[in-house]
């Protein structure tokens, strides 16, 4: 791995840790879930052979600190953080954007808020459950996760959340253990440290977010909605597929499932490079 240039950016109510590699057009990678800049270690160097690659820890995650640790989190504020990153690293020049999961929700909002700053967006499985015809059912799931977290704690809330994300008809039988690449396994401790913040603040707010479909329709020529080859039927995949259908675009499939970026970094990174190259 190439040693990145490391910096910090002061934004409203937080200080963001970011890392930059390479030269050329800017590609901003927005992590999802409990991930931070480190979640892109498996693909950042390869992308940096052709582009300037910026990764960062979202506010409240890993090395990005909040002024108020109890502050409620909003998609619009996280999208403004990403916009400030674009302004810092690509002033006056439009950039490329990739977002995974909750980071994909951020990328959708940023595209609608500042389309002049973005050449292309690849959004991988944004769990925008509000676009689904059974959205009310998923609102109930989010409320159940939130209430379980408050009354019973982290692991019971995670169990409720995981059960709600699985595909219809899934059994509860144990599945074969997923073997993670060494880099991903080494991040396990930080991932666990981020879980309470993710379950308590990110899940309730981000999964209640309704994207501006009409505005996205007008920007669909620069938007790629992606889903995992192995996650058909799971809630984030369903949301992505339904959004692509609403926008009249084809869902592009990436290797692995919802966390294909982690489990299949080489193949995932190559397909992402091609998807972004289409606009360079």
C-alpha cells in the first residue's frame, strides 16, 4: 500500500479525518455502515494509479470527532461534509463519487444538492427503504431497532436489524463463515467500536431518508445504481433495484453481497474503476 497524505477538515460540529492518494481527477469514496477511510484500503491504491483518491471517516466514526458526542445525525449534514471535502480537494473542478450503503445515501443527496460539483456517482446498495412499496413495514423495523437499542442494548438491536435486512424466505440456519481478507479482519476492533454510534444514530436517521426522485430523474445520466451479485432479495438490494427502476436505469451488479467491497476488493475495485472511467 502507498502511504496516503493525511489531513483533517473542520466542518460544522465536527472534525473530519481524511486521506489522499494519487493524481488526476478526484474520486471521493464515502464509506457506509461502521466503516471509515480504512474500508477502502483494498481498492484505493489501484484507483490512485489513474485518479486522486480521497477517503475519510464520516463524522462520529473512527478518527472523525463530533463537538457534541450526543448530536443527532442527518443525511443532509453528512452530505455537506462530503461537499466540503470536494471544495477542499477539487476546488472549481467536478469530481467522481462512490458511496457504499449509508454512504451511498449520502452520495445521492450530494448529487441532488450540488450536481454542478459531480461528474458521476456510483451508489452501491443505498438502503433507501422509503422508495419501496412496503416502506411502512420497514419504518416499523427501524423503530424496533431503535427501541431495542435503548432498552436492551447493542447486540439485541443488531440481531433485530440483521433479521430485518435478510431476504424473504431466508432460514435461520447458520451459514458458512465468511473469510475476510487480512486487512478487513484487522479492522474488526474499530468496526465494533463504531457499532453503537451506527445503530443508535445512523440507522434511524439514514433509513428514514426519502431521496428526491424527481430531481434524481433529471440527473440519472450521471448516476449508476449498483447491487451485489449475492444479495438479491435482501433489503438494501431491493431498495437499490427499486430506485433504479423508478429512475429508468439498469441496476449494475458488483461482486459479492452488500459488503462486496470488503469480501471481493480486487474484483469490486476493477468494476468500480470501469464504471467511473466511463465519465473521465
